């Protein structure tokens, strides 16, 4: 069982320090995809900077995390990416981007053609996922769901958790211990099957993630 950990929608003073501490105790590296407008708050920005100092990666997860970009106009979608990147600078050194799935679903709602062209032109690596246990909506029951998802996966797992102030991350230590007890190997490397673009180059049929016809 190979697990790549990622955390979306922070940083939050009530949750992100718990995540960073749990990762540090185990010398694990993860990727954080913050909602960029939160970094306008100095305390939240300091948490993102701390994550980088402690060896984690930061990626772009849009400015506001509103409706998925495939359900927005072209200019608005591109602005969600570019305005987020302006706030993330210089933290997103690897040009990582994760679209908002609207609850964890994959599909053509993730991006529109304008957003996809921008991501390709700017050489982003687009990071998707294959395990979303719903800790954002079930802060107590998510560990059992996550364990079942990880056990069922035949290949590497790219797990999406959320450093939100809903109490879910209080269970992170026990969850990671259980995975380790079951022989899980943790890696910061994204499974290739969960990348739509690498440095702007397609790794899958882009129609899967874009709601419009796409012409390079």
C-alpha cells in the first residue's frame, strides 16, 4: 500500500498545526493545496510558509474555492488561478494546481477550455486524486472510510484530506498509525495516474476533466 498525502482548503490555525505536527512526528512529507485568499491573513500565511520550511509542498487550489471552474466563464476561471498564484508566490515553486471537485468528484466540471489552456501555457502540473474519504463532511467517521479506500486500491493512493477547523484532523495521528501498522509506505510523489498535466504536458485525455472541447 503506497500512500501520497495531500491536504486541501487550509490553512487554518485550529487544524493545520495538528497536521504539521503529526507529519513531523513521522518524518512524512505532504502537499498542501490552500484556498489562496486565506493567505491574505498573516497568521494563515505563516502556516503555509511553515509548511514549506518543514519540507512540504504548496499548490494552487484556486482563489476562492467556489463553483468548479468548468462551471464558470473562461475569464473568471483563469482569474481564479492567476489571482491565487499571485497570493501564493513564492510558495508554489513546482507550479502545482488542483481543481476544485465540488465534493471530490472527478469529471468534466473540473475545468473549462480557457483554464486548461492557461494551465498548459504556464506549465502547471495538474494534480487530481483517487481517494476522498469526506473528512470535510464527516469529521468523526472519515478514518474508517479512508482506510477502506486505501485497502481497496490496487495501485498507489493519492489521498485528499482537509486541514479545516471541524475536528477531523484530531484523528489524523491514529489514522496514520493504523496505516503504518498495515504496512503502508508513505511517499510525497504523486501517482502518475492522478496527474492530468505534468509541466503543461497532457498525461490523460483532457476531455475527462474539461467540460468543453479543447484544442491546444
